[in-house]
C-alpha cells in the first residue's frame, strides 16, 4: 500500500488551508495510508545554502531542514494544499520545496488550491517549481472557488449542498485522488 502525505501549505494564523487538507486526507484514507504534514511543525529556515541542494554532495542541512527532509522522504506521493497569496503560492510552501534535494524524485504530487481564483495562479507557480526537485505534478488539479470558511467544517467535512452539485468539489477530489494513487502505485513499482 502506498503512503501519501497531505502537506498544509500555510502557517498563517486563522488559516483555512487545513480544512482542505483534512478533507483530502479523509478521501485518501479510504484507499491508502495517509498523513497530514503541517508546515507549522517544520519551521524550516529560508534557503541560504551556498550551493543548490540537488548539486551539493557535501550538504549538511540545519536540524529543522533535516527533520523536514526525513519526514517528506518517507512518502510515495503527495498532496500540496496551497492558498494563493499575491498570485503565487505561499512563501513557506515554496521554501519547503526549495530545500528539497531528491526526496520527491519520480514521485507524484497532486495540487489543491484555494483563493479568489481557486488558487489557479498558486498551482501554476507550483507546476513550474516541482520539476526542479524531480517531482511529477499530476495533470488534474483542484481549484477550490467556494468560500472555504463556509464550505468545509473544521473537521474537513464538505457541506452537503456542495456534495450535491452536478460537478461537485467532492467528485473532483475523488477523481484527482484516484489519479494520484494510480501514479503513486505505478511510480513506486517503477522506482524499485
């Protein structure tokens, strides 16, 4: 069975991103091992290493970065849940990606965004960054356009009226997570 990390890409007070992460994790939990990874638990210093992490064979990351690298390496696939800040992803999520070297190599990442445009520009930003660390961004993305505070409970439960829409966020999530799991299983086999 594959192991999936759902990464909460915001550390702001009063954030709503964790609701989306809980919703996605509940969907995956029916089909795979899943763990929510909160960047609040990983206060990674901003990347200031003199050589790019992927090209430094003598790399000695600081303890917080090392903890993040060890945590994230243990998974077969990922869901990055991102808010959209100033037409991009959050700085904390981008930094968490920038410090990686080979932990995401040939592993799939599903992207879920939220914000005024459903996080579309944040997702586009991540699609440009992820190949730099060897990750494979799956084609399906989920752009959450509804007002998040009113759409998903604190426990990650999507409101019933949204579930009943013709093309509901739940059906979009189900399709995206099925595709992520297909990629995770296929690529795990290929990496062996």
